[in-house]
C-alpha cells in the first residue's frame, strides 16, 4: 500500500484520519485481486468528490460572474471539471505514483490512464472534504486551478468544442458530426457515459464523462485535436 506520510507531504495536507487519504488511491482492480483486503476502493469517495468539485465551481462562478446566464455558467463549469482537465490536475500532482492498483491494471499502464487519474483526483477531493471539511476542500481545489480561474477572469474564452467541431467539419468536409452513446456504465446515481463522434461511417473520437453533455464535449475536443492539432491541440 502507498505510504500515507509521503502522500501527505507531497500534497501539503495533514489528515486527521489518514485512512481516508489511503482509500482515495485504492482502485477497484486492487480489491478485485485482493477481496480480503481490509480497505475499500475509492469509488464512493470519487462520487462524493465529484459532487464537492461541482459545488465549489458552481459557487465560484455564480459569485464571480453575476451577469452570466445559466447556460454560460454551465459551460464554464463543464470546462473545468471535464475528465481531461481532472486527469491533467492529477498528473501535475503525480497522483499516479500513489495509486494502489491490481497487478493487471498496473502492468497495462493504469497509472497513466486518464479515467484512473481523473477518478483519483475526485476521490482525493472527497477525502479532503470528509477529513477537513468544505473550507479545506475548496482551498485545495482552487490552489490547483489558479491558472484556469485567472484565464477565465481575464476573459480568455472557454472553448465550446462541439460548436468548434461543427464549424470545422462543415467548412472542411461539408457535413456535420454525429454523436452516439456507445456505453453507459455504473449505477443510476453515478453513471459514466461513453460517446462516439463520427463523420459518416468514420468514428473520429470517443469521449467519456458523468453526463452525456460532458462526454460529447470531450469527444469533440479529442476529434479537433486529431483533425487540426496545430490549432486545437494546445487547449
């Protein structure tokens, strides 16, 4: 199991209950391979962290942008909590180094998989919330999003990837992209959607997320990176 002391030192957070921190890094594959282990996986904690993260950004955006309509606030929030962004934050914190994985998942590159990184980041937020409360959770989240929040405040546009992909494919291929749910997993209260975006018979990319809208946005983003990386790959 990961060294909890090392994780706390790396994060700069002292946990009152270190077992909560440890649980945030336990992937289901480890429990599947070690059913008698005296610890639970991080799925429930990831579910809680997702809700806490959503609330933190909903509150922040509501207060910081009093003139924006609900639709634009939703777009901004989605841009901040999409799976790709969460995985980016997890990678910056090197959370993959501390994941507790089954041997199969570890050998298949599980420490670098985007969904594992994103889920671990959300579980970590859930652990911070449970152990130290909403104030510390907010402090932790916002400290890791300083550049993103500054960019929004400075007026840098948050890209609407679906609209951009539609404009791009219409101009270049004279056709519109189509989105289709290819898989929906998990219980009703915590589903993960996988959505494919296609041009004709060609699947351009597959995105995933907690809602169909988030999954479609990620699929569009990945498709843009593939079709025009020199323009969109930097976002």
